[in-house]
């Protein structure tokens, strides 16, 4: 490299003086640099070593927190899988609609840890305790693109599916269960606004819906 192409310390110093936010924008560079230790006798030494240590420590804390969240989520997911497996066996052994309805309300409420649960059906001739009627077009309006779950938190849905508890339900999930030419809507609500969110994973719930639909084809 030619002498005139070399960058001098003075040029670097001038550059840093003109770009005071350089290390803020490029903070990763700090871990590659060496700094003098803090000297209380001099006000000219900036304790960048302490800053780097603090940054690395915070990164370690962030990584630990992320790992904790992953482990908790994994354990929770595994527990949910176990509960759903048990529910699957019970559902497949039921041969009557009233018993299936009772099991759905109890098991799903436990699996998802919700505070409120209501069941609706579009068949006006099917009347059982704990089962309410709902218009087919209205029911389908909550399940666009043939989806089987709804997590959109529509305020109208809150009033429709939780008529007596709409003031305490802060988040909810709707599940569509096909029953011959009719539709069952399972509505579960929580007092926790963060319990059911639009980014919630619903794979296990959708699996259980398929099990319920399979059982409905065989019961009388």
C-alpha cells in the first residue's frame, strides 16, 4: 500500500469527531477493540471497557431470557400435546352427541385454559343443554377462506358469542366444526387479553377439531 493511501491516526480521530454516533450505529465493533481501564485520577479516560462489559452482559441476559421463553413454550406445548392425546382417545370412544358435547366443553376449556366456553350450531332442530343456535351465514362470516379458527378479536363476535360475559372476556378464539351440512362454532374466551392473539399457533387445536369432526360422522 502506498504511503499516501494509508489512513493515519489523525484521520481516524478527525473522522470520529465528525461522526459522533459512529459507535452507536456500529456497536458490534466495540467487542473487537481494546480500551484503557477507568482511571479516577484522570477525566480524559472514558471507561469504554466498562461500556463493553455492560453491553456483553446485557446480551447474555437477553439470550438467557430468550432461552427461558423457548424452554417454557416447549414445555407448555408438550403438556398440551399430552392433554390433546388423552382427549383424542376419549372423543373417539364416545358414541352419543350429548356426551360428546359435554366432553368438548370440559376438555377444550381445560386444554386451552380459558375462562368461558359456549357452543353454537346452525341446525335449528338440534337442541341440547349448553348448545345455542346460530344463523349459518353469520357463522360463516367469521370463518373466511375456509379457515377453521378465528383469532381476529372482532368486538361484534365478543357480544355474539359471549352475550352474558362480554364485559369480562378480553380475548377469544372461535373454532369451526363441520357437522354434516351444519356447522358447530366453539367459542372460548379468556379474561387475559394476551391469552388469544392473532399470532397464536393453532395446529394442535385444528388437529383436535379434525378428531371431533371424524367422531361426529360415526355417532347418532
